[in-house]
C-alpha cells in the first residue's frame, strides 16, 4: 500500500533528484560551455580549402604602416606569393642616428604582410645574412612544420638559401613575424615585422577610415657606436615606433570625424609598453587571440601592450588638434639616456664652472634644474648619437623623444599629407595669465602657499 509518508518521500526524492540533475547541468555549463569552450583553439582543421585571394579596395582597405611599407605580393594559381629577404640594413632611427641593423627587404622593421582570412599564402624567405636564420609567424594558425622555430620545426635557413613557407589563413587579426633562430640576437638587430589579416566577411563595425599598424621595439645603441647590442638586458636607450624614434616618427594624420584603428605589436626584448593617447579615449577591441566582444570592450586612454603581444584599439577622431601619443614609461620617451650619471637635481654650482673651466675648457654643470633645457643647448655630442634630442615644436622645444609620435586631427582635410602644426582658435590656447585675469579671480602668485 502507498502511504502518505511514501508519497511525500517519493515526491521529495524526485524533486531532489531533479534539483541534483539541474545542479549537475549547471556545473557542466560552468565547467564546459558556460566557460566559452570553442570547437578549436588552432583555427580548425589545417586542410580547410582556400578561398579566392582577397583583393585590396574590394575585400579590404589596406592598412597604413607609418614610416614603413607593405610587402608586395602576386597571385600564382590562386595563391598569394610573397618574398622576404633577410639582410643587413643601414637604418636611420632619427636624424643624427644610424646603425647597421638586420632586417627584411632593405627595411627595419620588415614590411607589413597583409592578407585576408581564407587566403592561401606562400612566403619565400631568402637568407643574405652571414648567419643562419628562420622566420616564425607569431600567433598564426598553421601546420607545425611551417611554424619556423629553428631546430624544432625546421632546420635553420643557411646563408644563401631560400626556404618556402605555405599555409591558409584560418583567422583574422593583428599578428607578427620574427626570426626564431638565435632570436635574442636577430630580433635585437631588427628582424621583426607586422602581419595584418582582414576578415573575409567583415561586420559593419569593422570599417574604419584610418587603419594604422605600429610595431613597438627597444634597442641598446651606445652613443657614438653604430651597432645595436643584442646582449643588453636593460638600459635600452633607443625606444621606437616602427623602428623610428621621435623626431623621426611620422605623424598619424586623420580627418575630424574619422573612425581610427591603431594596431600595436610589441616585440621589445624586455619591456611592456603602456601607450597613451591624449585628447580622446579609445576602446580595446582585439588581442592577438581575436576580437573582444563588445560587452567586454573597455574604454581607456592607455593600453598596455605586453611584450610578445598585439592590441587593437579604436576611437573616433573628433577633437581637432595635435595630440601626443607615447609610451607612458617616462624613460621610454628619451633618446640614448643612461643611468650611470650623478643626480644633480638641486645642486647649486656657484663658481664651479669657472674653477673647473681652467682645467677643462668648455665645462658646464648640467642637470641641476632637470634635463629639459639640455636638448636646446646645441652641445657637442658623440658622432652618430642623439642623446636628449627632441624636436622644435610650434611653441617651444618638445622635450620628448623615443617612443613618441603625434596624432594630427584636422577638419576639412583634402589629403592625408602632414598638415603642419595646429593653429589653436582664439581662446583655446594656454598662455601667460594677464594681471586682469589674476585680479578677477583673486590669484596672487606671490602669496604664501598653504
């Protein structure tokens, strides 16, 4: 017989079992699908059929590499064919500083490789260096034997040899390439570059008016020398965007109202770089792992680009002006500085210059009021060096160098050529306060501070 107690017990057991099953299902979701597991973490099967080659102007708008160039390609039997040549390059970082570097196709850094998702690509690499090399396609989904790690996935490319790499792009985004044989030396000498892969079917939000690719890097070049030092582990004294230090960096010119994408890659040896843009905020929209969902995109004015990673940011260039964009590590916006000098801040030299000058003609005490005035002094410096060099700006000397450039936004531009310096409208330029201003607002510059 079924008693009331049995019915209640059975009902409770069924309810409890259902709750347990629900909890297990919820746990499975948290541990599985709820965590966002995808079917593939390497782009899917590597035998996916290639699509028709994506064409510039039709399937994508070409990216801009300031101070750089795109790697040319041609189509052979439906495959995009590229050719990289590793070779020594005499490179200018900024006016006054040149060095014997290693790069690709006569450039430091190498030209940007641009393609479309689904493209079949074939990249020939010719080695004109005196040392063996290889090329790793950083972040790219491809067969293991095409990954480019010397000794592991292939033998090194000997001097005079040409290797062939081939794969189908099964992803889109901002990626990189670099030497992966004796990489400490070869990357430090400049053997790095950007890869930009556009989506095959871009969303409406993918379209931008200006699309910039910027490689961040750091070098150790002692003043007066002309070779990067690949053994350096700190004291990097030349910090670059696309292998240029300010004032050698080209401005990023935008029309007011342009939608702008900035693609940053960082292959510095030891340092991350927090890149800061003045006058605007941007949204961090992608990493080298892929797009960030809109709900997870964060508004920032500074993006940290870790070494070995890429970050894409997008913003609306709606405020006209000349806006600084730079690494916010303050020693990264200096040129060829070192730390092995005395701290002179606050020193009162008195007649020291005169006394020392009798033994060392031309001696001058420096640094007691900071370093800002040193670049304008025109002091003699070692040959082939740019210590403390910035550039003359529209108002005063710009006391910054290194990983620094300028985003120039203008209304009614007819082209994207450098428009020169911004002319601030009346009433929008900070300047000397007048006596009337001070009196009106009750400001006494001589009053004792509290």
